[in-house]
């Protein structure tokens, strides 16, 4: 299901290939976020041209609206949104905690009022797996609790243990309802949904290790590292990846959820992570910010008023010929084309970052690529 094609001799970076029901994913890979069944402002044909191999959808949002009855009748999320490449769905708990009101975590799951009309709802491990089965995503995430940061060791331990108990319930639901799914269907053409559990444990090494070991013993086809980029210092994020990745099976993909800046992605690839998703390329685009090799470019800035150059020399083909001055004008007048152009540009930037990483690992020059990204990229915005 996951073939390792090359390893970087100087780091833990890997070049791999993952089989899913809707096709092959070349890793390391960046997955654009399509929360509501659309990558905001981008047509599926444009995603294909951007070489987006897989996109991310959200259980919570799609369950609240339009609801599973409509998606079931449409024939699943792929049919509903007219996208025939792979989709990974997040399991919902993380979104309940960032969006819903009056939320309460109990042993059985989360009680909350949804963020749209306040309807009381319940999401637990079994429901999260059932919804994702209805969505028909290629990769479904297990239901977890993303431990808030900061927290004490005791709080992190209780939360991680709940994630482990929920993982067992997710596995039981899958075994009873999709008996051919998961780790056992190792064939050349993967036809069943894959299920990935999520390692939690906050910033504590013993908890991360315990969680990873328990989940590995359950034998899933891939593993995620959760609870990153929740406010912890970047050194902690890197340390957590260093503790966790070596405990995960070498021949299975590893996914760091909800990350990151271009240097963070490259540094996590160097620590053995294969898959990433992040809202920042599309979210920053909508507020007028473009990614460049040197850092962020805020197109609202007056200094671009008469800057008639393209966003970048290697911008997306559809963005060529549109000047920074013109895009600044579109953003300032809230014209839809402005956010579309920057979204395409930013997704192209992330797609080419990961395709350059893949090539560098294959060609044995990942160290040079890593050094170049770290040297050129400034995290401050101008
Ligand atoms: N768990 C889940 N989704 C997530 C996260 C997590 O910990 C994160 C944390 N960065 C982003 N998305 N299920």
C-alpha cells in the first residue's frame, strides 16, 4: 500500500508512494484544505493542474451542512463535489473544539451545539467513522482529542488515554462495519477506505511514546501526529516529531496534521513526515498575502501600488501577466479574482515546495534543498 522509493542518507526524509482507492499519492505531499467540500475559490480542474494529488475534507462541517442524507444520495463526497482524486477526511473532534459552542467531552464522545444554528449534537468515535464511511473518503482519521496547550502532564496523560480508548472503539466499529478495510487489504490496487490513528501526548516524551506504541500495536495502514501547532514553541514541535517518527513503522505513511510554514514543512520532512495539510496558503490568500521564496508578501501594502511585476517569476501559469499592483487593487476592492489569483499562486507555491522536496530526496540533494529553504525564507511579513 505504501512503497518507500528513496531515503535521504543525511536525514530521515523519505520519498514514498501511497495507494488509495482513488489513485496513487507521491509523498512527501501537501494536501489543500477543502473543508466544505471545496478548496475555497478553486475549480477542481485548477486543482488538477496544480498537481494537487489529494485534498482534505471535514467530517464536522459536512455533517452539519449539507448533512449525510444529501451526501449519501449524491453517491458520496467525490460525486457530490465532482472530484475524482483522493480525499482525506479529518474526524471532527478538532473542529468541534475550535468552532462549536457549549462543548463537553465525556467518555462516550463530544456533546456540543453546532456553530450554524446551535442545534445540540453528539459526535463520538463510532459516529465519526460512520460519517466518514458515508463520505467515502480514501483516508479516514480516527476520532481523537487534540490536547489543548499548555497543559500539565496529568491532563495530557488523561487526554491521550482517552484518544487511545476512542481509537479502539473506532477500530471496533470499522471491523464490524467495513470488515475488509484497513491494514489487511494489501493489494496492488487499494479499493477500501484507509484508517489512520492520531498520536497525541502534548509536549511530553513518555506520553508521545506510549501513545505511538499502543497505536502501532493496533496495526493501521498509516499514522498521524496530532496536537502540533497548537501554540507550542517550534522547537517543541520539532522535538515531538523526532520522538514520534522513529516509533512509527518505517513502511507506513506519517501525517502531521494542520501544518505549517514552508520551513516547518521541510524540517518535518527531514524528520520523517510524509503528509501535510494546512489552511494557510488559502486562508492567507483571502487576506491578500502571497507566499514567496523569501517569505510572505502582503499585497495590501502601499509599496506594491505601482509594482508591475508578476507575483513571482515561478508563479502559477494562470497568474502570469497579473501585476502586484493589479492584484493589490483587486484585493483592496474585494474583487473575487484577487483572492482566486493569490489562492492559485499560494497552492502552486506549496505544491512546488513538496515536488522539489520529492525530487531532491530522489536525486540525493535533500540537504542542499533544506539549507536553501531555511536560508532564504523569512517568517516575518512585509
Ligand atoms: N487532531 C485532529 N485534527 C487536527 C489536529 C489534531 O490534533 C490538528 C493539530 N494540529 C489539526 N487538525 N483530528
